[in-house]
C-alpha cells in the first residue's frame, strides 16, 4: 500500500470522497477526553499511532492542555508534510509509555503477523487508556460506506483483535481499553465482561 499524496487526496483531503471529517474527529476527541476524565486519568502524554493527517491533534491538545502529543506514521509523505515521527507501531519503542494511546483505523492495513506485533506493543507503549478501532469483516459487510472506505485491507473478525488486547488490557467498550494494573476507577457495569 502506497500512503502517498494521491491516497490522502482521495480518502482525506477531497470532501466528496473523504472517509472522515474534522467535525467527526473533534467529536471523537471530545469522547476520548470525557472518558479519560471519567476514569481519573491525568493525560500528560499522547501517542497517536497511525495519526494520518493529524485531525485529532488540535482537539486533543485543546482538551489536554498539559499533554505532549506524538504522531507516529509510516507515510513518509505525511511525516515530511506534518513532522510526524516516521515509524511503525509494531517496532516503535518510546523512552517511556504514554498515558493515552490512540490507534484509530490503522491495523487493518497490516498483515496478521505485523498486526499481532503492533497489538502486543500496546503493552509497552500504553500505561493508562488505549483507544482502539480497526475496520473488521463485519464492519465492511454492514457498517462502512464502501464508496469512501479503502478496500485494500486485511479484514478480520473483531474477536481476533479482542483476544490479543485482553492479554494486557480490560475492555470498556466504545473502543476504550484500560491497561491492566493502571490505578483507574471503573464501575463493574461500565466494563465489558
């Protein structure tokens, strides 16, 4: 997959074919901010793994005024354009784990072995809350707008991702996962059993 200028023009910059919008990403950032406040996580460091064009950056930094933001991206084009850290999630080794890690619609682009390594790496990169989503087989069949969604991906069952994440995280729902052992408060009925 070539994540070059033409890819981002098609799926992000052209409003007629874009898969998402700034308004949707602002709403997502508000959701992330509200959830981390709800569980009592003071966010001082954010990793946006596969940050793409960086639409979450500004609203997240408005919500978490004392936080640092690292955008990690494999696209050399975007790294040059936006100054992101060029690298892959499966190999990324930060000097310290982040309070909040976001990986939104990225891992479906990786083959199974690479995706499994990336999921395992969340245990090293995240010390608090993980916000995770990936296009699944069921999403492709029932939920996404195929005219605006890149079909050149690896479609897996949601359980494939969940089984690997449960090793180090507790699923909360709506894409949120708590790092096992993190001192965060969550009521029993707020979590997925």
